[in-house]
C-alpha cells in the first residue's frame, strides 16, 4: 500500500474513531462519510493507475465493491483520470485515456480526445516550423545582448519567451476544446 493510501486510510480511521467517541452517526453523517470514502477510493485508484498499476489490479480492487458503491468509485476514478488529462503532457494523457476508455465504455469520446491530442502535437510542430527562423534570430539577439555570441553558440528557439507565448496560446485553445470533450465523464 502506498504512503498516499496509508494517509487516506488513517484519516478515515481518525474520523471513525471520533464518531465512536461522540456516539452513533446520524443517517446524513453516515451517508456523507460513505460518500467521502468512495470518493477517496476512486481518486486513489486513478492515482495508482497513473503511477503504473495495471488495469487487472484496478479491476481486482473494483470487484471488492458491489452495486452503487462500485458505480460511484468508478465515477470518481474516471473523474480523477479526466482531471489528469493535460494537452501538454501527451504521454500521460494517453495513459489516462486507456483507463477512461476501459472503465467508461465510451471509446468514441476517448478517440476524439486522442485525435485532439494528435492534432495539438501537429499544430505545435507546424507552428515551430513556421516560426523557427524568426525565433532563432530573436534568441541569438537576446544571447548577444548578454554577451553570449560566436560561431559555437546555438540558439534554441524552444527556450525563447516568444515561442512559449505561441505555445501557450495554442495550448489554451486546445485545453478549451479538451474541456468540452471531457464533460461527458465529469461527475
């Protein structure tokens, strides 16, 4: 069990101990506590999956629950996976999409997100290609102004503030599109 899960479990244990000290829980308090437990379980499963826990292990954890509890844990886990989607972290997003595709049963929406990520990569590459000359020149000028120049100096346009602005603008547009696509998985 990871430290994160131990921390979650010990927090839940503390809440239960306090509840026992003050007497029995009301129905509403009990319901809220159960909901919080399911949320924590779902979020922990999404985190563990993103850290590399295989799908079969997640499935085994899910089999320990039944009915509405299983459905809610799945929803919270999917929500955690969706929250981890970041257009700029494409490799991590691909992993999250594998989990989303598997547990949501909605491979069409997952494919649309995958296509959006691929489109983002292509637009980014094209923007760099179209601007590389200007960005390299600007970067060389910046380096020259601080005393770094010569034939051995190679400017990396990817480190220029101008490129970061272009990249942020592109990422902002794609993140907005990603948010629209992922609404179907939000709890």
